[in-house]
């Protein structure tokens, strides 16, 4: 699963927090961190490392050869259905199931993606191996579109840039180095899905830093939810293992290692600044709520969770 730019998503962590597996990371900070995520952004790192994500289903290296673009790749036909967000789709093959995945479920899919000029940039079909990832860890267009499907169904999606990796910018010197911009077209076949556990309860104080929280000079807010039994604190370069869940201030959960059933392990120098600072306040066994201002999170980057982010983090282990 290391062949993909995460679909943010995930966020997405669209941002961002990562991983469906034990090697999952946390909110990652930059594009390099994204490149290590797994298929379709399934392996995003926790909100700091992962972006997200936050969230992404785009290959890291050169585009594979093969699978020609569909004839309607340039724009959705008049017969396509559309949602209020701008997502468009047609059904290519009816499904055999009757249940739909939720945004937290882990799906197994085959897919191929093209830019609107017909360039194929990624394909699990070409690799001969289906992709598996949580739907809340991919680009917004996937998180919205795939839950419309049932197992056995195949759809074609036209995903506008604001639901994918952003719109193309004129004369962007970095355009060739990152995930594709603008509208993307995906043929997706939903093979199966695994229902996720019940999501953690949204904190009642998710909207703003409460008065009883401690606040650092950087603007980071925190409050201890459960005291730890350890005495040592991690350093800014320590590798830690944690369980965590993250929300935007409107109460939407965008990432959770708890939902994946697997703690995340990552270096504190590989995640968003709010995680690097906040985790150093903790000891093993402690659970702490962090309110991370946008400038210590994803800084408004497209495809990542926006604004202040709130995390409940349990520090399980400090590896060094």
C-alpha cells in the first residue's frame, strides 16, 4: 500500500491521520509524508503526519501504462447524476449487495484514475491487486461517492478539484511533483467492505478551547482526561505509539486509530507541529485532549482538515 499518495485525506486527517495497519502513522506534515501512505490514502498518518489524510489515491511514481481513458473522460455526460457538491457519476455495472458502506468503513475496491486529458495516473486494476482503505482517509470525492455504492457495483466518478487534490494553478513549478490537480475521473468497483466499530463520542467542548484547559504560548490547548503512570516524556524526535481520534470544530471526526482497531506508531518529528508539541507534555498511560490551532495543524492546505483540530490522544509507548 506504499505506492499511493494518500487520497486525504487523510485527512484525512483529509487530513489527516493515518493507517489501516499497525504501522500507521499520525497526522503527517508534508508531501513526503503523504507519499508513504497506502492505497487511496488509507494509510495516512495521524493528523500530523498524514494529512488526511486526509485523507488520497494517487501513485507516487510514474504513471503506469495501459488502460485507455473512457470516451467521456473530459466531462460528465448529460445523463450523469450530480450531487450538490459537484460530484458526478454514472453506474457502469449494477451491484449484487443491498448494504452501503459508511464513511468510517474499510472498503476493498478496484479502480483506475485519469485526468481529464486522458492520462491514467493510477490503477489498482493495472497492478492486479485490489486496494483496501478506510473511506474517511481518502479525498472527499471518494468519501462522498463510494458510500452510494453496494458490493459488486461499478461506477464512474467525475471528481472536481475541490473534492480531490485542488485545482490546477497556472505556471505552478511544483505541478509535476505532487498529486494530479483539477477534475479527476475514476472507474471504481466496490468489491466488499468491513463495517467499522462505533465511532468515539464527539467531545462536548470540540468547538473551542475551554477555560479549564491549559494553553501554551504557541496557542495549543490541552487538558488531561486520564492521568498516566509513567514519568518520562517523549522528546521532539521520539517514536511513540498512540491511540487517537480527531475532529474538526463542527464535530466531524476525520480520523481515528480507535476506529481502525490498531494503534499508530510514528516519529514526533514527522507530524504536524501541534502533535510534536502536545505529545511532549504527556507520559505513558495518559490520555489528553489537544486543541490544535490551524497554524499548528495543516495551515489551510487543500485536501486537509481545515481550521482548529481537536484530538483525544492516549500515549501507549515511547520507543526512544
